[in-house]
């Protein structure tokens, strides 16, 4: 059977338990929102093929468990990830404060050139907000990472987040291919 896509991108969703990683994944992969919350045990993944600049890109999106007891399992999935979404809950200040720890995990376990993005999820719950949008934006600027506020429930910025991350990975791949072809190297190496 012929391959039905041009590229395969491995993406990772990380963040504290209960911030909505699974809900974001379901909204993006199945355009559905599940009101019954079950903690992810270890790791789960979904696939969605999108089109970017005339190319079919298969996104393999890994949803990691946020609980401390699963940390050792999930860090193994950082290797080979091309894009990582760091998710916090705008109604939970602690989940925002922990983004710095998740970034440290990425620095320890992922490749140095992995694309990253911070998502402040549950922006539909403004009346319960504990983390201002400005705080999220400032953190992203401090780390040189893109930032979006999302809502899996209201379907706000979910498509945009995944497409932006995929586009950034695509841009980096194209740059690597151009750099390699202009230097005479024939293959694309990964760090």
C-alpha cells in the first residue's frame, strides 16, 4: 500500500495532570469534547493528517500523563519528538508555575532543536482565571517560545495551535534541507 502522506511529525503534549491535554487532543483529532475526565495512564496517542503548503503531513500526537508517578515513562517519549506543546490551565496558577519544570524536562530529554509552544488552556473559563494572558505571553517571550490561549471545550485556537506548530517544524525541515543541499551534503541529519 502506498504511503498517503509526505511527512510524519511526532508531537508531544506535556503539562500537569488536569490541564486539558487529552481534551485538546480529542478536539483536534476528532473535533469532540468529552465532559467525563479520566486521567491518562502513562501515554496515549492520536493521528491526524493535515495539509500544509500542498504537502500531506501525518501528525502523530502523543498525550502524556501529567502525574509525577508517570514522569519516567513519559520522558522516554521526548526523544524523537519534533514539536512539544506545554499546556497549563489558566484557572490553576500551580500548573502555570510548573511550566518552568516542564521546560527543564524538555532541555534534559528532548533534542535541542525541538519546536516548542506554550498553551494556556481553558480560556473559556475567564471568571475563574488565575493566570493573566500577559503572564503567559511574558513566560513565552522569556523562553523564546510561541504562545496561545486555547479552549478545548469552546474550540478556541486548537486548530491554530497544532497548525502553527506543524508549520514551524516544516519551516525548520525546509531550512535544513536547503542548508544541506547548498553545502553539498546529501542527507538530513538529526541531532
